[in-house]
């Protein structure tokens, strides 16, 4: 992938996210996040990867609502961006959060010794944070007194609004005139 397509992908991701957050008022979208955009080399098509928090039915409804909103989003991108071609936007569900949750669940089961059914549905789409328990081979923590306080920013010197004066150059004379 070239640097140009990477820049276009990132620009599209940011702008699509901004448009969905500010201008699309469909309640079915819920907690949707544009995780990445992948455009083809000719910029005719773009896969828009979306992560949605919620149960399977809520995710399906959000993806359907996003697919319905993409013509409007594409029109808004055409007004905002100065690129030759606005790609056709194809919405895909990004399930990396669910896969990560499943891996964390499996690791927790291995650690505790409880092995569940591998085909069991996942109860939640994102892991619930739990405090990490200390291990014997952990590095010792530094005491709070060893942490340096933040350094306040130095005040900037103010510039005067007046331009510095410089001596004027004498006017050039025309040919034949002193």
C-alpha cells in the first residue's frame, strides 16, 4: 500500500467518524466506531470497518443503519474533501474486540483451570476490566515520592505587533537620469 492511499484511508476514517457523530441521528447506530478504512488503489471502493458495542442483534441493526447512511456520508465527504474521486463505501463489522474478548476469556479459564464449552456464546462484546493481581516475578513499583512532578510550561515571550523598521533604500533612477 502506498503512502498516498494510507493518508487517504486515515483521512476518510476521521471524516466518516466525524460525519456519523455530528450529522447522522439514527438511534440504531448506537455505539459505533470507525476502526479503519481500506481503499482500493484506484480509489473507487473503500471498506469501512466498524466496531459496535452491544449484543448481536444490536450490532446487526447498527450495521444495517450504517449501510443505509453511507450515500449521505459519501455526499458529505464530496463536499468536505478535495480529492478527485470519493470511493463507494462498503460497511463491514470489525469483530476484533469480540475475538480479543474470547482470547482473554480462554486465558482466564486456563489460569483458573475451568474449561468451558468452546462453542458457547460470548456473554459480552467487550471485556469487563478487573484489577491485575501481582505476581512474584513482577518488578517492584517505584514509591510515589520517586515520581517527578509535572513541569509547568514556560511562558512565551510576547512579540510586539509593530514591524521592525529598516532604513529605506533610495529609489532607483531611470536610465539617463541621475
